[in-house]
């Protein structure tokens, strides 16, 4: 075998190993989602049968009854009738907190990036230090504070808390991105007669959109999945989906198929949002949208 054939065989073998690794990685990460989807289409009897049945239509007859049941406001058993309201609360609270955190954090990051601020490094460290404490450490003072000002089980209270927890991440992400945008762009715009606000709105913000979307994904995921604060502070009217899923486990017999259906509905908005902003996501998290 000559060197040319050996090189071709080596390249072919390397490509084959590459695709085998890709398939194994995809199976590792996607199989739990596939299993949850399959479980959501099973009847209560099929979901617990051993050995497990993996293939719809061949090993069992799929059904959409679980989805209809969890989306019904009159569903009985395990408080399933509260799921539509909890899902609406998740949309409203997480969406509002994400929008407000990204807007406020972007403005603060622009100020840190463009203007001299006395003690800037100390301020930035203080902002970052709020992310260093685990939530359980501050839950007691926050609980007492919310009780004293009447913010327990309210939309403004939990939303403000999520905004507060998301702001440090937004400020640090966006500051790094603004540092990559040359100031000369704004200077040139202001020389042409634009005000500072007009230059920011027409020059800087369009360049910052990829980073804003990437940041919004992470802030939204954090607020969407948050469990501890909403469980203790919003146990009733303004509760979200994560405590609801825990309640299914904790009330009598666990309805695994309906829990899987509720989980699939719960993760779908995040998957859709991430898919829609996928073109901006990599660009945003790696910065470098504009190079000097």
C-alpha cells in the first residue's frame, strides 16, 4: 500500500470515527428527551411496564390524552388543573424579568464601558459578587423582607427578584461586548450631528443585538427553571411550573406519563426561543462582533 492510499484510508477512518463520536454524543444528550417524549404518549399502564417499551406504534399505541389532561383547567388528580395557570405565570414572570434585566443591564454595561466611573473595578466586583452566593444563603432575609412589604405571592415581588438575580450576568456579558465595539463609530455619528442617545440607538444597539439575545437566553433559562424562591415566596396564585412538577411527585401515586407531558410542554418554549435566536447565539457568547 503506497503513501497516497494509506493517507486516504487514514482520512476515511478519521472521518468515520468523527461521525461515530457525533452520533454517540447526540444519543447521550437527546435520549433523555426522547424517552420523556415517549413516556408522555404512553398510558399509565404502559409507562411502568417492564421491560420498557421504546418504539411507538410497534411496542405500544401512543396517545395524546396526557397532553389534553394537563392542559385542561378541570383535570382531576394531583392538582393537574393548576398547570395552565402555572404555565401562564412562567411565561409572564420569566418573560418580564428577562426583558427588564436585559434592558437595564445593557444600559448599565454601556455606561461602564464608555464613561470613566470612580471605583469602576470595585463596582464591577460588587456586581459580580452577588452571583457568588448560593440562593439558599439569602432565602431567609428575602423571605422576611417580602413578608414585611407584602411582596409574597405577588407578580411584582418574584419578578423583581428574578431581575435582580439576572442583572449581574447581563452587565458583565454586555460590558465585554461593548468593549469590542470601537468608540470611533459613535464619535463619527456625533460629528455628523447625532446626539449621544441617537448614536447609541442607531449605531451601538444594532451591533449589540446578538449579545443581547445570547444574554437573554441564559437569563430566561435561569428564571424559567428557578425552583427555590418561587416555592417559598409564591406558593399559591403566582406559582410557576417547577413547583407544580414537584407537586405531582408529592401527591399520592406519581402519574409519570402526565408528568412527562407537562415537562415536554414546559421545555418547548425554551427550545423554540433558543432555536429562533441560534444564528445570534454563538456570535453573542463569543463576542467579537466588531473588531478594531
